């Protein structure tokens, strides 16, 4: 089964992304399933001092992002 990685970090207003505070592996049969698992990991997603989460696919490419602000979260 493919392994994706959930990473969470702080993104500056300038667009610079600080180093991830977590890099949690997620084994899932598809990207859709990996996203579903990532969204259940609220403890990782809502880490203090973070506002950006993303999934890296098994080939090392960014496959999904979630940008969070004080009022909402937007998945890309």
C-alpha cells in the first residue's frame, strides 16, 4: 500500500514555508483515502504555530495542501 506523508508547518505572509513540525506517514490505497485520513488527524493539523498542511505522495511530490487561517481552512 502506498505511503503518503502529512506535513504541517507555518507559512509566512511572504510565502516562505518554515520547516515542518510533523511528518506523519499515512498508508492509504489512494490520494483520496490519504486525504480522508489526514483530515481526521486534527491534533497534527491544528498544531500550535502552524497554518499549512500538505500531503506528499510516495514519489515525493506535493499532492494536496490545506491552508488554515483564523476564520477558515481552504483545501487546494
